C-alpha cells in the first residue's frame, strides 16, 4: 500500500467530511420537502406504468439502485446513462422520465432538453440546485442544502435516495424502516476492511439487488483513490471476469435481507477461494461468511439497507483513498460539474 507522507488531511477530503456530516439531516429535510411534488410524480407513474431514469455518474448509479424498488411497486423501470439515451435513444412515449442531475447543469442534460424540445409532458427532474437549468425546465424535486461542493458524490447520493423515498412512499411503500436508518445511523468499524484491502491494486464491487449501490461506491473509489475500481452485477461477475481475481484485486460485496443473499454469499466464498481479499457489507441477518471480512448491519432490505450501508461505505472509500493519494479529493482530470461531452 502507498501511504501518504503528509499528516495533514487534504483539503478535498475535508470538503467531503463537511458534506457527509450534514447528509442525514439534509436527506430527512429533503424527504419532507418533497411532499408536494412526489405525489404528482407517483400519479404519473401510476398512469404510465413505465419509468425511464436518465443521469450520469453518481446520478445514474442512483437510478440503478432504485430500479428494483420501483419494479417491486409494479413499475417497469429502466435506468440508462443520459449519454446512451442521446446516442441510441429508448422511446419515451408512454413513459414517465426522471432526469437526475445533482448540479442540474451537466452538458448531457442541456443537450437532451434541446434535442427533445423541452422533454415530454411526463418529464420530471431531481436535483440539488433550485436555480439550475433542470429545475427551471422541468418540474423537479430539489434536495435541501444546495449543490454539493466536494468532489465525489456523498451527500448528493443520500439526498437523491431520500427524494426517491418520497416518491415510493406516495406509491404506497412504507418508509418507516428507511427513515429509521436515516435518523439513527449505524457505525460499524471499517478498520478490518481497510487492513484486508491494504495491498490491492484494483477493486471490483458487486451486488444483486444492491448492485446500484455497489456501482456508486465503485465510482467514488475510482475518483478518490485513482485506482481501477469498477462494478459488475453478481451474475455478470460470475460469467468469466472471475479470471481477474487474485491477491491484488479486492472484492467488495453488498448483501441485504433479500432472496438474493445466498447468491452474494456464494460469490464471497468463490472470490475468497480465488485469493482476493473480500469485504462484505452485510445486512442480511445471516451468519458471517467464513474467510471474508464482514461489516455487519442490522437486518435490512431495500431503501433501509441502502441508507444503512451508504455512509459506512463512503467512509471506507474516503479512508482507502486517504492512505494512497497525497491530495485525495482534489480532481486532476475531472470537474465537479461536467460541462463537455
């Protein structure tokens, strides 16, 4: 492992610390603030029965994470990168379209509205910035606290999930357990996981119903640590890419209390047998898996599991990067708001 020589915490990570410190309060306020528009979006979904999520980066990962939750409500939900929709569009007729952009100003968002002449009558936005292009152009849920300033999404992810919880609540989902996870965050230790991942040179994250969460954390790991970090859904990881596993490739898995918990456990065993250090974020309620490092949570599923695991996974990705990069959190090739394609 490459250790930072400086004892001083990088400014970029200090900025992330500030965002993370307020994310639970802002998410709860965002959930309450969505009470006016969320029922309107739910009514649209009940009418169309079909939902297309469009976003980039962390915004796309949010869509991927909530796809299963909307499908459980009988909604035919699909998440696509906005760039893919621009190049090879899926028909939007008869669909509710939900565009997520934390800044509301990314290049793809501006181009999509321009090329679709303002979107469809069933287009809605989800953003953190009330004065953004997106919020001015489409009826939008706006998270509390304004734009996220730090590089790598943390607070913006938690708020985005809270806004989705408001829509899902309007569709009939009981929000009690998810709100409890926000109000009383768990804080299991991450030290053993950091030790397990100390000597790796690449990371693959994976899940089943929590695959979108795995994708969000892989993105943050890559942005902050500047190491190859990517995500493969559990079945996709099983079909060939396991050839890459070994002592230099860490595996981070997400397991909730769902019918897919056994599949995640089987992957953990296989990855460990291949020689990879394996870390499991585990809210399944099942016994720990032998031979891997477990970060335990109370049994939880769906949005409650996301809210429980997300801040702890964020803390792991920040600490992982801080041990390897001198100026972690300060981008050298990217910007917070991507204004070019």
